C-alpha cells in the first residue's frame, strides 16, 4: 500500500482529518478537485479564530498545517475506487494510488431554485444559512424563500432574529392556504410579512431586486434560500463501493455510525457528504473525530498483525 489513508476531499472535514492522521504519524494523502462548496462566499462565520475571514484563507492555512506534519495534498479528479489487496485503489486523472483505509469527505452540492438571476448572485446577496450570513445583513431588510409551508414558517421565524424587516416569499407557487392558520398567526405575531405567489426573477448589484408575479419589485439586502435548496451529496465513490444509505429530511445520504464508519469495512465518511446539516466548524470536528477513530482502527490492525507474527515466531 502507498499510504495508510487516502482522504478524498480537501475541505475542512478532509483537511482536519488529514491533520489528525498526520500528527498520529500516519502516511496520508489528500486528493482534492478544488471545488469547495463555499467558493462563492466572501466571508465565513461561526468558526472560532477565523470569523469574518475568507473561506479560502482557512483552507490555505489548513493545507499548510497538514503538510507541516508530512501529509501530502494533491489536486486530482477521482475517476473511481476499487478494492485492492488489503485496502483500496483510487484511480484519478494523474494515475492510481493505494491505501489501507479510505476517508471520504467530498461534501455536497447545493441545487438552487430555477429563478432567473439567482445563481449569479449565489454567495453574495443570495445566501442560505442565517448562522453563516445573518450577521452580514443584520438590521437590514431581508427576504426568505422556501419551498414548503413548514420550511417557510421555520425560516421566516428564524431570520426574524437578525432583522425587524423580514418578508417571507411563499415562492413554491401555491396559494396562501398552504400555510396553516397557526403558522400564519405565529409569523404575523413576529411581524413577518407574508407574500404569496412565485418569484419571477432577481436582479441588482449591491442589494437584490426581487420581481414578484404581481409585478411588484422588492429591494432587499439579501435573499435567504436555505429552505428552497436541494442538497446533492458528492458521493459517487461511496455508491461505487456499495455503501448502505439512509433517508434524511433532505434526501438520501450514506449511512454512517457515530465514528463515520460506513457499511463497507475500511471506508469512513466525514462532513457534508454524510451530514447535510453540518456547518463549517461541525464538519471540521467531524473530520477530527472520524480520523481519531480511523487511527485506532489501524492501531488495532497493526497490533493484530504484530501479535500474529510473534505467535508464529514462538512456535
């Protein structure tokens, strides 16, 4: 085997896992395709020590720290993974490499609602997470888009914490009857303005201009679309390996235990590829926790191998 562990994905989960493994004197290789989920965001929040700094700065610091302990990081597009002799072989655009264990931290992709102008403003005036972006627009007029009554009620009330001027766009193109009377009453009690009907388009530079079906144009500091996103895990490798899956409120994801172990021995997953709700700091913690469990797995394997050799020598 070329390495003890190959980590697929160089986001915070993969890098923190690689750091823990390298510090534990494991030979570790990180393969990353350079497409982080938060590439369009200017700042990150809620990450102790890095709050308000560019996400790319966090990743650059992480890569430097991994390399400091002997970990290798390479840019690569993975073509596939197959079981090898006592481990796994990863085929990528630069060749093939093997490892005793595999840690998948490839994250997920956000699928935006099909509204003209939305994708071009993703990460600036179109955002998803209040805890990630709420402080950037606190006290300013904001809008919330959701694709179901429950998510509309949840997001509308949640965003009210960051602004006194919140407009809920019931943009799933149905009628006001989709919100229950209780949901509507609770939203209105908090001063959330409810607008029924679809959103036609968005525009604007510094602020966002939201054109509604009735012709009105709302000017807001930001449009939160977390309740209208679809999450697609980047888990082709896990599917190739036949890892079991589980249904979540936002779709089908790989099934893992508390230590990131999948149903395939030797394969673990960390971060958003297994937990769609994890933010940056939770994903980083996931990588560290899974790496510690993975290292212990290797300790047990090394000990078992040594005990076998010792027993044979004693015969």
